[in-house]
C-alpha cells in the first residue's frame, strides 16, 4: 500500500507508513501524529491474538484487518461459509423428510436440495449486502454528500461474515440444537457486520445498526419471496 492508505488503529487518522525498517532487520513502529500512539500495534502481535480481538469486535482489530493489511480472502471465505451454511440447512431439511428409501433418485434429489440451499444462502447474502449498500448510498452518499467506497464496504461486509465459520462445529458434530446455533451465529455475524461498517465509515453505532437492519430486512424479504414461488426443487426434478 502506498500514500495515505494506512489508518491509525487508535484514532483512525491517516498514516503513510506503519513502521520503519532500519539496518540489520531493526523495525521501529511509527507513532501517530494525531494521538501520539503507535499507528498499528498489531503488526507485532500474533495472528491468534488479532483473531481473538476481532471476535471480541474490537475497533482497533477491525481497522488493522480492513485498512492495514492486504487480506484478499473475502471471496474464498464467502464461498466456504456459504457451503457450510448450505450443508447445515440441507441436513435440517433432510431431517424433516421420511428416510429409509435407498433409491438413487432419492439421493440425487437430496443432492439437488443441497444445491438449492446453497443458492438460497447466496441469494440471501447478496440481498443483505445490496440492502446495506443501498441504505448507505442513500443516507451517506446522497443526503450527506460523502463519496462511498463500495468495493471496500463490500470487502468489509464479506470479511465480517467470518463468524459463519462457527458453522463448522455444527456441521461436524450434528445435534438437535442446530436452529439455535444458527440463530446465535446470525446475531454474532450481524454484530460483526455492524462493527465493520462503523470502522469503514468512521460513523456512529446507530448508523451502522440501521444499515444492518436494512440489509436484514432485504434478506428476509428475498427469502420469503423465494419460499412463495409456485415451484420447488422437487417439482423441477419430477417435471
């Protein structure tokens, strides 16, 4: 990164560098001109500590990840989380269906159900991100006249969905409380989304919560619209 691409994790002020590299491998962390604190203390931290602070939704950890690193795994993380969510939904759907028929057509139908759950999860995520971006474009972009960085916001939203990785234990150790797990993980992911928006825009908590609420409303409406369609995966397969 070059120029004023970095941010102070403490006060959000612009910074041109995070550290200076002297001879013999000696590094000196840059001090922020605004708050007189290290620009990014996390460059000396172990990744596990950074992850723990991110799970705790600390603003400094989010600024480090979103501004001061070149982490570009958001699309891979998104696909991986969608696969876990689709499998968990598919297993719940399979649990409500009568079992005991080993015919191949039944197994293929269930596989298509998995693809359908993946598509539904992807559609809901797209609706959520669209709802958030549209709300911010209207409130922040149009009404306040602030130029939004849509790509940065989208990257922040996708990275802040890392909480869906918690679906992995639910997939590995299946139990009867999967709906409860989904609900708790959903709350955690929405909290992380709100914190990511707040960090990117340097805005109030109320604005970020309103943006997340708009995205959740858009996601809920799209999910209900899909359920009300006059066709289903089973109908398509038997057509």
